[in-house]
C-alpha cells in the first residue's frame, strides 16, 4: 500500500514540475508546459514573487533579456506585467521550441526566441540595450564569469537592472565598479541578487553637447 502511495505522490510531483504558473499580470494564473529536461530549474514561485516586487515599477515598457531562459518563467512574468519586449535565449532546441509554443499559446507577439549558447549570442549578435536582464544560468558551470563582461559590450541600458540567481556556495565573479548591489536574498540552496548598472558617461557625448 505504501508503495502505491509513494508512486502516486511521485507522479503528482512530476506533474507539478512539468507546469509553469504565471503569477500576475495579463496572464495571471495561466499554466504552461515545461520541458522535462534534467537540470532545468524554473525559478520558484516565492523567489519570482519577491523579485517582481523589487522591480515591478520598472517592468512596464521595459526591454528585457532572459538569457538562460529555460522554462521562461522570468521573461514570461515580465511580459505578463507589461514589458515592451523580451529576448529569450537558450542553448537547448527543446527549450526554445517549447518557449515558442508557449508564446503562441499566449498570443505574445513582442518576444524573440533564440536557440544559441548565450555567450556566443552576446558576442556575435548586434547589441541592443536591455533595461532588465535575467541571468539564471546552470549551476556550477562558470557561466557568469563569461557573460558579465559580454554584457558590457552594448547590451546594457544606461540604468539597467540585472538579476542574478546562483547556487549559495558559489562566489560571484568580479563585477565592474558601476554595478551596485541593491537587493539580495537566500532561498534554500540558492541566492538571488539584483544589481543596478550605472554606465560611465561617454566624454565624447559631453563634447558633442557643448559644441
């Protein structure tokens, strides 16, 4: 009997894990399929709710990037809450195919899905200034040390917000001086942080204004 109960609980757990629920906004409470891929970790509802409490006023009209999109939980939440557009990037074709399907289901037309390694994408694509950037890379792979310098090459708006989610035991790579930590919180085995980026003023722009 216990064996059957355990099996039933396991099946229920798997069913829950295969769905993503949007918390608020236009698509509030909508549930969408998530690919069953090992290591795919949708940001927990509680963490997502805290994050969007932090940035809710900055989301309407923002251009966002979800650069290790996975389930798309962060980018979809931003779209639901009024983001102007979201760029979804992931190396997995399975992930990006499901992402495209979910966007079609929602009728979202202000999103772009790219099936590519995030570092390669940032190095080779034409940069666009992103107001809000979500970074939730696979744990223990050293991705942040690669990605953060690449963001400095035209991907940051003058006062971008960058959200970083990572394993608690890991150390952040060295960040540029113009990145300021404004929020930080722990949840179980992960830590999540919000940074504001104040880009240095280009002196040539000041010279142009004077002339």
